[in-house]
C-alpha cells in the first residue's frame, strides 16, 4: 500500500532557505581554535569560548534604531537595510521593526501636518489678516 503524504500542500522546508541568509564563514561547523564541532546557531564555541560570529544587537542598540526610525524616518531605512542584510533572526526582526516604525512615523507626520500644523498656520495667517485690516480701517484706508 502506498504511503500518502499527510501534508501534500506543504512547501519546501525552511531549512532550504536558511543557508542563503547565513553569513559566509570558513569556521562554519567547526571551531577554528579547538576544532570541535559547533552548532551553526552558536555565537561562541561551547568548548573554548571562541567567538564564532557577531552577537545579535543589544537592547540599547535596538532602542537607538527604533528612536531614529521614529524621529528621523529616512535614517531608519538605512538601519533597516543594514539589519536585514545581517542574516540572523534577531537582526532581521529589528530591520523589519525599523521599517514599520519609519512607516508609522511618516504617516504620523502627514497627519500631524494636516490636522495640527496646517491649521495653526491658517489660524496665524487669519489673525494677521484681521489685525492688518483693523489697522488699515483705523487709518480710514
Ligand atoms: Zn572552540
């Protein structure tokens, strides 16, 4: 009797994509110092402690990226590009977050302009017009 695939619609495994995202490293799989096998996910060799790849960004670094994304939207996209290229999951998550925050910030700026800054300018202009017209009327012009 034939074995039926219980999940025929399932696409190729995520492992098939993962190697593309990994940073290229000659030390992959084996520690360059002690030559013990290491997991590709490891940041440090579990045997000798040798650093195998750069650590994921610290919280402080994330906060800076998020703050820049919100306050200076164009620069947030620069960070997003850098972190999306980094490869590891944590960095990619930060890159995506930077894009989301930049988008929110730009949309927020447009709303702020329409509903807050522009009405202020309009009010100011109207006040100035009124004052000038009153002064002109006082001089009978
Ligand atoms: Zn080692």
